[in-house]
């Protein structure tokens, strides 16, 4: 009876202690979070409850599993398994706690600052720092788990001795991956591009949605996702419409007839701009910038506070000016002439058709010798 109750007591006690401690820690964090709502750290730390319970339970079982006396022949295997679980759970807990601290710092800064570019820069940097820290913790945890095996301890010295050669070979083999890795760090701390920036790459206009250490995702206006290596943004030119001042100037071009009333069109443009909320009232204008034998090219210039508003404003101006020209001045729209132009030559041609030449005036035919 005692041998049967011992494992139940050991395992049940470990689970009970784990549940009680997890519940107590969660209640404590909830109470502190309610007293300090300005600090989101305590609420974010509640996400660490599950890895904390796994660490506590695996640690208690690792220290007390021998007391169960279930299988003396498998003590080493059970202890090894519990050690591996303990290392993995500890790494999980450390990553969760670091993520809570980083997210808390970003949330506090974002709630107090009104500088949108700096907020996006901090978000990009915090995301990449969190990924780097997670990768480092994962490597350390994997190495610790491997070195718990006696076989790995014996080959550890030889592995360290050949680490230089292995590093050179790995660097040559993973040159592209390493270049993307360093490019990701350069983007994070060089402030080249940030999450939320509006960019134009390879002729595609979109918003940066995610940045990792190796790739970057751009969400286009039609909801497509373009995945690009981060090295692209450090080795090739691209347009960043959110860099610095987000205000933008846009243009709308029209090909119109020479009889277009440009002064009236300029007044109509101002009326359209004053009725739209996208115009930031910095500048506007309408001028004729080019002419051809059949049309003139008119350019309307408008300004807005950011890339989204400038796109909408250009569409509004283009649509309403064309509608105004069609309704009020249809002769201003470009036309294709299909009738002969009136003139003296045309009048003479209608009044007196040209005489047909005589056969003798044409000369000998092609069959004459």
C-alpha cells in the first residue's frame, strides 16, 4: 500500500503546489495591475503563468522523483527527461518575461508620445530585439539540453577546438542568410524602414506590415503580401513615403482640347479642394505644362498630410474635374477629327470637281512595245 501511495503523493503534491502557486501569483499580478493601471507590465506578466507552472512542476518532480521508487532501472532516463523539460520550460518562461517587459515599454511610450515616426521606429526595434533575444535564449537552451548527455560532454572539447573551421565553413555556406541577418539589424537600428511605413518597391505601393531578421512583408493596397529579403532595403533604392515629414504633394494630369477654359478650370479646382477634408491647405495650382498639335497637357497640383490622403485627394480631383468638364464644357475634352476641315480648297473641290485626264495624256500602257 505504501509503495502505491508514494508516487500518488509525490506527483499529486507537485501538481497541487504548482496550481496553488500559479493561482497566487496570478491573483497578485491582477491586484497590482488594478492598483497601477498606467503600467501595463503587470497585466502582461500574467501571460507567464503557464510557463511558470511548468517550470515549478518539472522542478519539483525532478527533485522528488526518486522518492517514488517506481523503477530503479529507469532513474537516469526519468531524471534526464525531467531535466530536459525543466530547461525548455525555463527558456519559455524567460522569453515570455522578456516579451512582457519589451511590450510594456513600447505600450507606455506609445500612449504618451505623439510622434508617430518615433513610435513606429520603437515598434520595429522592439520587435527585432525580441526576436534576437528569443533566438539567443533558444540557442542557449538547446546547447544546455545537449550537454546534459554524457556523450556530448566528451566531444565538447573537440567541438570547441574545431569551432573556428566550422564557423568559416558555415559563414561561406550561409552567406546570403548572414547578409540578411545583418541587414535586419541595420534596419532595426539604422532607422531605414519601419513597421507601418508606406513604401514603393519594384513598382508596388504598400505598407510595411512585418519586419524580421531575414525578411520583410509589404502589404499592398489590394491586400496582397509581398515577402522580400531585408537585404533588398539596404542594397537597392526604394521610396519611403513615411520617412521624415509624412506630408506629400500630388499631381493630376489632363489631356484636353486647346479651347479649354483654363481660368475657369483653375477656379473649379479651388472649389473642389475647399469642399474636401483631405486637402491640408498648404498649396494648390493648375497650369498648362505642355502642348501638342491636337491637345494641351494640364497639371493640377494638390497637397495632403500623408500618403493615404494624397491618393484619395488625387482621385477626387480627377473625377470631379472630368465630370465638370463633361457637364459644363464638353468642347474641352479631347476629340478625334473625322470630318474634313472647312477651307477654300474644300469649297472649290465641292463646286468644281477635277477633270479626268484623257487616255492620250496617260501615255502608252504597260503592254505597249
